[in-house]
């Protein structure tokens, strides 16, 4: 089949006319995918389709002239492909697009298996009503979630599933950081170091315990190197969780009055104002926007994310002694070439960018692979029928 520009819709689910990109990562997922598809030399026509009743206005945090955005009902007809990403469509909407020959892709960006298991075990309701769509042509799962989530979704949705490349773009972090000092980028400073931990702390996947313990190990060896350890998204645990609070009281850095536990913070602002070193830990999610944001902005980033071993300061699995050694090394040596570090991080991150030619070509292959069992996309077939 001859390759040509396709009409592609990507779903989002707005909750407010001025919804921030920092409420969660799903809007950024949609925006980055749309940018990548727009960058294809084939000239795809890409639109973000809102599946809620929230109106589309100029209060959105992206330029709708650059990333066209419309209510689902206004622009769903005539698409070659609909990628359900940030807002789920219902049975009637699914039937409508399938009747016109549109290919339907489920694009999974979350740890859906883990979220569902936790909902069942810990009674955390996920839905008001459950709809398992039988009409998907394929399921695309980002690589960090594929080992757990792909088999789960493939079984229930009864269609082929595959891991697809991760996409990122610095546009979101740069837009929100442009008015911060130095554009929110890392800069060396005199004195003891401020260590930051910004894990969500809503499940075991990204939890603050091991970053705290790694910092504690480093602190025991060189306490004068540390001004403060700040742990975001954790104040509720200090006040309401006796197990967490009880364990924290045994740490030297806490006894020294150098550990503080905060509520939710906005990452770019907190990095810019309060951070010299970021320490992170994940269990089963070896890639994350937050990791790339820290590295792009040049912050010394200590992590165990196996899909980006070449970025930041990597330690394997739960080896916090290695993480502690990295923290002490950063205190001693990092600032000697802090600018070279930032530039190296940006070069390495190029492979994830929405502008990367190889990544764009891979997604074009995925798009046209959907039509392997048909002669041509829906729009072309419709044009021939009207001729």
C-alpha cells in the first residue's frame, strides 16, 4: 500500500478548561504523541479529541493552533485511525468510528495491571462502570509497563498487543520553567547539599523509602555534606502512618533535624528552588517523564531505572549502597563539569524525542501496520467510493 498522510485522532479527557499538564502525565503523553505524528514526513493530520463535556478554549496549556483540539463528536468522523489514550470512548462512539472503517488503537501509558490489582486488594475503586471495548484493532503499551500490563490487557481486550517506543519532549518542562531562575536548570551552589525525593508514594511502584535510606547511608559517612533531605508527597505518612513515622525516627538524618516531609509539590519549581541532588527508586516502572525532566534540566539524578542506565547516576535494583556512593561522589565531584553533564544528558535523551527521525519512522511503521489486512486506509476507500 502506498504510504500517505493519515487523519489521526488521539483522545484526551479534560476535567477543566484550564487543566494543568502537571495534574498527571496523561495529557503530556497525548501531546508528545501528537507532536511526533505531526513531525512525520508523510504529513499526518493529527487532532486531539476531548471525550468529556469540558469546553475547548484558549485557556488550555498548549497552543491549539499547533496541536488542534476539538470535542470528540465534532472531529471523529473521517478518521483513518483513532488512538484512545487519555479518554476512553464508550460503546456508541466505538460503533460509530468502526462503522466508517476507522482503525482503533488502545494506547496504554499507565500501570493498569498494578492499579487494578490494588483496587481489588485494597478496595480502591477505579470505575463507576466497567466497559471492556471489544473493537480495538491493536493495543500499544509503552515499554516500562509492558511486562506487567500487556498480558493483562491483551487477554481482556482479545486483540494483538505490542510494546511501542516511549516518547518525550522538553516542551512541557521548558514552558513551565521559562520564568524560573536560569530556566529552572541546575546550577552549582556553595555549601552543603539539598537532597530531594519526589516519588508519588501512592503504591509500591514509586515509593520514597529506598531513596531516603540511600541518603541516610551517605549522611552517616559524611554528615557535613548535607544541608537537608526533602521528601515530597509524604506529609500524610508522617502524620497518619505509625509504621512510616516510627521507622523514620530511627534515622540519623531525621534525628539531626535535617529531614523534612512535604505534601505535593510542582516538580519544576521545587527543583529550581530547593534541590541539588535528586534520588529516586522504582519497582517495575523503569522509565518515567520525571526522570527525563531531571536529566534534561541538568540535575544530578540518582536512580535505578533500567531502561535509562546511561542517564544520570544509575544503581542496580535495590542496591542503595551503590546509590549512597553516587550521592557522595556527586557531593565531591559533580560540579567540576556540571555543564558537560547537562549537555551529555540532552544528547542521550534525543532518542526519546518527538523530533527523532528513527522514532518517527518506527511509529509510521506501526500506523501502516494496522492496514496490513486491508487494501487502503478508510479515507482513501471513502474517496474511491465517491468517485
